[in-house]
C-alpha cells in the first residue's frame, strides 16, 4: 500500500497539518482551511496522488484524534478522508 509507505517516510518528524472550517460572513460558501508547513502540504499532496493512482486502494483517511494523528497539529478541527470514484 503506497499510502503506508508515504506515512512511513514522513514518520520521523511531525507535519502539523491543520484543517478548520472557515465561515463566510458575507453569505458565500463556507470553506475548509488546509494549512501547514511545506512538509505538511507535501504529505497531503503525496497522499492525494497515491489514492488517485493506487488501483488496490480507493480511499484513505487520517485525523487528529484517530489513525495518523501524529501528522496533525493540536488545533486541527477535522481529519481528512480521500475517496477515488471509479470513472
């Protein structure tokens, strides 16, 4: 599983990935804020690509209070689940 290899590569140092809900006070759409260091964003990008390309695995999730919590900051409000749909 490629996602496991990616997480293993990033396991020696915290990434401090953080996800939060941004409300739009002007009546626009609420947005999910994804923030973190260069390392955190590279980790997330690699995981997205792995789910997109990995035939045997169409989904992956991690969160601040579940599997993968090591990669999240203490202030992260949400985890992330990525699911690839069949074309």
